């Protein structure tokens, strides 16, 4: 669910299934965050 949250999934009262597009967006955002963190470690 953490990856889905990064992809824009909001847990509502009714548990709707997590879609593949939300998961892809979540993985993409996580990758971007990790790359940014690594670059910050190198240049600081």
C-alpha cells in the first residue's frame, strides 16, 4: 500500500482494488525519490 500511496491511491471507506497504473506511478515516484537522495548524498 505504500507504493500505491506514492502513486496517488487514497484509501477510502470502501476498499477499492489498487490498479496497475497507480502502482507504476508509485514505483516511478519511489525511483525518483531514491535517485534524488543518492544525488544529494554525492553532492553534499
